[in-house]
C-alpha cells in the first residue's frame, strides 16, 4: 500500500510539473504572438505613410525617379512578404530606401521647408522609433520563449506539445551604414 501511494504521489507531481511547463510555454508563445502583432501594426502604419511621403517628394524632386521607385518597390516587397525572414529583409530594405529618400531631401531646400514633407518625416521618424521598440519587445519575447523551450525539463516536452523556437526580427545590413546619395 505504501509503495502504490508513493507512485501515485510521484505521478501527480510529474503531471502537475508537465501542466505547469505546458502553461508557461503557452503563455510565452502568446506573448510572442502579441509582440508580433504590435510590430505588424507599426509596420502597416509605415506602409500607409510611405505613399504620401513619396507623392510629396515627387513634386519637388521629380527627376530623382530612381530613389522614389526604390522606396515604392521596397514598400511593395514589404507588404507582399509572407514569412518573418522575408518580412525582416523587406523591412530592412524599406528602411534603407527611406533613409536614402531623407538624405536626398538635403539637396532640395524647398522640399525641406515644405510643411507637409516635414510633418510626414516627423510622423515617420516617430513610427520608426515605435517599430524599433516593438522589435525589441518581440525579440525579447522570442528570446524568453526560445530559452524556455531549450531548458530542462521543458526541452523534453516542448516538441511533444508542438512548441518550436522562433526567429528574431533582426536589423539588416541596409540599416547599419549611412545612406549613400549620388547626384
């Protein structure tokens, strides 16, 4: 009788531990999903803002067609991206194209003085800060989930319950250097 009671207690303890591990992994996965939703909202706002910015610049720098087309193409690539890795690459390309667009504005004093352009630039700069914060939050959530999945004893159960590590939203090479503007 004593041995069966000990076995029953061990089974209950192991069962509770598995439930706690599972619930923690579910909570971390939901945090990642929510964090990604925050990033996605900010990116969509940026995608909506870019066409207005391009139209404003077109009026002042109509012969800078290549830069404007690069921004439009980068935005469309970002909108069409279907995977996190593809989206990260496309967003990094868009960031680089926007940096070139703002660097180009230095050559057009009338554009720099235009209130609509300045307002859009300020709004975009604010969005870029929000995107950076959302990326940091998302990457932190991914780091917590990935760590929890790889730690013992969760590593034993994680794949059994369908949990897998996630990719980080990394900064690309286009965001690391200064923009190059050629005239």
